[in-house]
C-alpha cells in the first residue's frame, strides 16, 4: 500500500500546513488508529532531527498499515542517522518491495550497506539509483568517501573519473594520484581544478605534483602563491624553500627556512635545511651556527658533523675542524666511506699544518 494523502514530494508542504508538532501529537491522540496522523508526526520529528521518535512513529504507521512505501523509506533514513545500519538496510529493502523502481530507496540501501562495510554490495544500489534518476549520481561521492576511508584508492579514483567536469572531484582525484605515486597524471587533473576553481589547497597539490616531475619552474610560482596566502603554513614554506634550494636559489631558500624557524625554533628539519643552503652558498659562519643549533637540539647526525667540519675548514678554524672531523669518524663507523676518506685526509693535512705553526 502507498500513502494516498502524503506522497514523498508533498510531505514537506503538507507539514508546513500543520501549525506545530503539538498539534500533530494532538491529532495522534485524537485518532490513534490514523496511520496518516502518525506518519505526519514521524515526518515532523524527522525534520526536527528527533530520529528516534520518528522511527517509533513510522513503526506505528507500519503496524497499522503494512508496506507503506513512504514510511519504510523515511524510517530507513532516520535509522541511518541513528547509525542503525542493519535496521536501515531492512527498511530500505522493504521500501523497494513496496516500490521496486525507487531511486531514493536504492540510494538509501546503498548507503546502509556501505556503512556495514559491504562495499561491493553497496555500489550497484548507488548506480541503480543514478540510473533511475540522474540527480542521484552525485550520491556516488558518498561511496567514494567510504572507499577512501577503507583504503580502496583504485575504486575511489574510478568514481572520481566519472566527474571530469567537476573541479572538486578532479582535485581529489589529483591528490589521490599524487599519493599513489603518479604525479604526471595527477598534474593534469590538478591543473583543471586550479583553472576552474583555484584554492590554496589545490595550488599546493599542483605545485607538489610539478616538483615530483622535476618541473620546478612551474612549482615555484604556485608555491609562492601558497605561502603568500598562508604565511603561517610551515609545511608550505618548507616545500617552497626546497623548490628554491633545488633551483640553486640558496639565499631565497634560506629566507623560507628562517621563517619556519621563527615559528618553530625547535624544528630540527628547518635548521638542517638552513644549514645546508648556507653551506652550499658558502655562508660558512651562518652554516656553523645552524649546525650548532642542531647539536643543541640533540638532532645532529654524522653527516652534519662532517659538513660542519668542512665549514670550519674553509674558515681555517683548525681546532674546530679537527674536532668535528674526528667526531664524524667516531659516529660514522663505516656508513659514509667517501666522506670518511676525505675526513682522514683532511685530519692528516690539518695536523701537519698545525704542527708547523
């Protein structure tokens, strides 16, 4: 049986004609066997977010008048919101028994199955809903999100590919491809998203894709825009600094790493990057200061000791150079044979020169 007074499309307007929930309750009290009155009260509860009360009213409807499609459908929706997924599944199946070609019930059944982690069973119902009514195609995004949550990236990407004109879908597809290690393909989708609907987030993702395919000339201006829009985003600044570093724009890179240090003075990562760009740009004293900070933070590695030694060496600070070359050799233990050879050679030379003085 179907509700003859209130079809799904008329429910909201019919409710609007009712003065209040109190009046709907009074109608139920006055006519306890009137399934339409119970239905109207249940729908009012649904709209008000009182899903437990709504379910109780829909169950009364179905007790009084079994197989009412609208009651089964709305009860399923309320049960979904209550996270009672198995019960919601049963309600949507009952709705489909009452109305076999219901896009709303197919979609609801898909949502219930997906939340029961029965994704392979759920997808055909989402697709049947979209086939019955194309306006339901966007509900596939709900399934895509659940696929992602369950780490089914390929299935999620397959859905996103079905929305080539949707900037948000293409942005998410690009991000997933980037995570999957396919930056060249990711860049194409992210370029579309940035062109159609530019945001700080998709510019950053596109810059990362460009960097991974060694298009630093394209990554740099995007990274600059991201940092300008989000100056407190230290992740973006670190990325921008590395892009500049890899283009040998060492002092520009140093500015970015220093900005991160201004926000996070304990960031060993930022101090390490700063030490590196200062060293390669032959700013030896600032490099030594950065290496010293790494030591104070307890983040010094054997390589830092070696490069610090070379900085002292360039400044003819023999004692400090010898100390750091020796510290490096003690810490390295054969892990860096080329640098260990260089360190031993420099120690011999420095000790010889030191002995002549």
